C-alpha cells in the first residue's frame, strides 16, 4: 500500500517513506567518489587536479537547484496540506520552469567564463586547457544538473521518493559505466570523464521532467505555471539555508587547505581529501532522511495537524541524534579500511589519515541536531532561521575554529575544529528549537 504524506507516521512508516531518499543521497555520494577515483587512477594527477579545480564551480551553481527544490518542496507540500491542489500544481510548475531558465543562463555564463575562472584560481598551461575542456562540456548539462537537484526534493512532495531513487540509480550507473567506457576503453581522458558526467546529469534531470510532463499517479504535474513572484521569492528564502550550506563548503575547504599547507604540507591536503569523501558519504544518510521527511512536516504544518507535527518532531530528532552516534562508531571501527582505499600505498600517510579521521568523526555525534534543525525550519517555511543556522554553523563557527584552534593546540586543532563548530551549532539550533516551540506548536 502506497504511503502518502498525509498519513499518520510511526517510526516504521517514516523509515519506509524516507528510505528511498536516503538511498538516493547515499548512491549519489558513492558514485561521486568513484568518478574521482576513475580520473585519478586512469587519467592522471593533472587531470584529477583540473577536475577538482573546476567541479566546485558546478557544485556551487547546482546548489541553486537544491535551493529551488528544498524551498519549493516546503511551499508545495504546505499548499497541499491546506487542500489547494490546483495552486500546488501551479507552484510546482513555476519552480521547475524557473530552475530550467536559471540553469540555461548559468550554463551560458560558465561556457564563456570557465577559462577566466580557472585562470583566476591559478591554472595555467596544460592544466588550464584541461579545465576549459572539462568545464565547457559540463556547461551544456548544467541546466539538467540543476533540475536533478530540484527534483530530488520535489519528488518527495509528490509522494514519489522511489521514482527519485530509480532516477539516481539510472544516472549513477550510467556515469560509472560511461566512465569505464570513455576513459579506459576509448581513452578519451578528462573529456571522456566530463562527457560521462554530462550524460548522467541529462538523464537525472530529463527523466523526472518527462515523468511530470505526462499524466502520472501523483497530485503534481507540469502545466501552466502560477505566475507569483512573491511565492518564488518565498521559495528562494525557504531554500536559502541549503544554498548557504553548499556555497560555504567551498570556502571552508579553502580555509582547511590553507591551514593544512601551513602545518603539514601536501600530505595534510591529501588526508583532508579522504576525510571529505568519508564525511560526504556519512552525512548523505542524514541529509537523505531530512529531505525525505521535510515534505511530511510541511504538509501537516499546513494542515494544522499539531498532534502529528509533535510526533514527527520527536521522532525525526531522535533518528538524527541516534544516526549521528552510530555513524561515529562505524567510522571509528572502519577508519583503517576507509583510509587504505585511498592512501593505502603510503603506510605513514594511511596511519596519519586514520588518526585524523578518528578525531574529525567525533563531530558526527552532534551534526544531526543542526542538520535537522535547519531542515525543520525550512519545512515550516521559516527560511530566515534555517539560513541563520547554516550560515553560523559553517561560515562563522567552523571557519573561526579552523583558523584559531590550531594556534592553541597545534595540528590536532585542525581536525577537532569541526567538533567545536558542531557543538556550538548544536547549542544554537537547540536555542531556536526551544524558543520557537510555542509559535509553531511542535512540542
């Protein structure tokens, strides 16, 4: 029997509903890691450097799609909860078409400016040429990549998380298979990697677009958009926290790398790269749960079902805290195998990575509260509080900790800075959750 966002949700029903979204986010993170391994092992260090130099630009722009998706899901699900299906369909169409238009505009700008951006980041000679090749190809698929990010959230509002999972599996398997074909068999180098990624992004954006363009079993369908500039503005404000989170990741990484070069050197940057891969996979499960549960929260908030909202709040917060603890334990247990996959060829570097991963992973105990809090307020259509949590958590707490803590306790301060930042963010989020509990009635 199909689960609807209007249903009563026990822990088991919530787990079943969010499982496809968790799997989708996990699969996305895993195939992203594999994509990097193909380039590193079969193309070369310079091409791998070019990929890492340019790809953050596309992740930053893709965050716009994620913003439209999360902010739009909150508004669409709330409107469905209010019983206005027609308006919900109009808003849904507006969000999708707005994402497509913004994606096309960004693609044109990137195609023209990718060389200048790579040059400003320090690329020159053959490295610059590789950056231009890779970036130019991905510029064509950028609108579809943004649509893919938008639909990851909107599919849950439509009550179709399994469709989202199937789309990501198709796109992910295509990316991995085409990487092997273009890079290993055809030996097209970095251009082959870019083409494989571009094709997978086209599949990830086009399949759900076509699904909603035709009659389907959900309430939502693409049609005439509701021209409501104020509503679109609310979507952007609601999703601004997710935009801030994604944009700030690049800046935080730059600060980490700056400190690591000063305290350890290139080995430190390599260690941080491994930690980021592990963190990406681990946090994807928590993110998947929040993406999957957010439209349920929005629906019952819109329906003024306070009893259900209270139950969802307790259950979701409990899952996120428990999940963070479990992830920390598992990371400690499997730290050595995880490090060996990436740097096993260098025993000394591998041991340093294991030690650093053990310290860094303590942050997973606390991260669930902040991730949930930010997503929860987005679901309640309070984008300002959600954005404030995300902004302070990354651009203020984490950047400040990684800049100043190493001066006090040395290298360990770099790895423990994320722990300090997440503890501070947890208390901040807890303050908002307690302070606004009566206003929204979730306690």
